[in-house]
C-alpha cells in the first residue's frame, strides 16, 4: 500500500476536495430561488388563462435547474453524469407528450351520444 508522505501540492488538495464554489455563488443562487418563489406566488394570483400552467412550469423548471446545477453540483460533473440526469427528464417528456397526444381523441364522458332516430317518419310520407 502506497502512501504519499511530505507536503501536499495545491492540486492534490483541490482534487481531494473536488471543486470549491465561492460563497457568493451560493448566495446568488439562493437569492434567485427566493425571487423565483415570489414570482411563482405572484403569477398564481393572476389569471393568464391557459398559460397559467405553462408559466408555473417554466418558473418551476428554472428553479429545479438552479438546484441541480449548483446545489447538486451537476454543473461541475462529467458528461456521463449529465446523461444520467437528463435521461429521466427525457422519459418524463415522452410520458407527458403521450398524454397530450391522446387527449384530443378522448370523448367527454358526461355527454351522452344517442343513436340517430329511426327513419319511420320518412317511411310514413311515402
């Protein structure tokens, strides 16, 4: 078993610690998350019609991206880790996309479709 004795270089220490992110970065990301939360609450009180869900999902996506990139350190990871992070998101997109593809072909269960009336009235006129 080999052990390094002596002084550690700056590269050895930073490799052991991974990446060191300045406090200012975390404070900026936290401030952004708080601001986006305020935006989420403000947007929830305004009626944008069909865009309500779109705006809410966009704000939530930006917040999730900030958390993943900085607090979960995805920004500093290798490309293979990015693949493992985005593959489930891709699958979720397929699932949601499938729901939207299916939605136009569904019928309203509260509407009762009645069969066309028999043509007895037309036969009586002949």
